[in-house]
C-alpha cells in the first residue's frame, strides 16, 4: 500500500475510533476501540459487577455489544463514505465471565460492496475464549462525514 493510501487509511481508522468513543452508549462501558488494520478491530473493556445478571456473571448484553462492535468496526474499515448497520448477528456463549479485562477481536470475512460479513471473539484475562459471533452488516444512507464523532479531531 502506498504512503498516500496508507495515510488515508490511518485517518479513516482513527476517525472510526473517535466515532466509537463519541457514541453516548459507550459512556456506559469502560471500553476502548483500536482499529488494528484493514478488516480488523480490537475492543478492550472492563467487566464489573454493574453488568452482572442475578447469578453473578456478565449479562449477555455485554457479550453482544462487544462482539457486535468489534465485528462492525472491522467491516467498516473498508467503507469510508457510509455508516454500516447490523442486519443480523449470531452469538455463541462459551464461558461465563465475571469481573476483569476482556478483549473483543473483530475480523472481516467477506463482502466489499453493499453487504459485509465479519466475525468476532471475546477473550478473558486468562486467554480463554468466552464468546464468539458472526454478523452481517450493510451500508446505510448515513454519511460518515455527517457524523460529528467521525469528523472531529478531538
């Protein structure tokens, strides 16, 4: 990849990270998105008792949110003009998680025009996979350039 293309991709990646950080829902989660390259994203977050269900482990909404976000942003690395929308997401729980650091790793699988498929996995602090998901995402009519979080440098 040329330096010009690389710098354009880097700008897009950093803008996607700002977009994630700007979403009001992310005020509820101690999480950070890092775009690691074309078709890849990494989300780290801290699971606390605030996200527990009645049996004392993280509620499934935490799994879904982090898996969906990691896969979504991995797919959106290939789209510089439009915001993607999740059209479906399959989730598999493999292990309950309690308090601690968890990482969601997203990876683009296929599609580059209108529909994208990406997968993600959750790994706990011990390195064990605790969940896995696959999502389908499609281009919306929402321009990335119209979203303040994407265009702002702060």
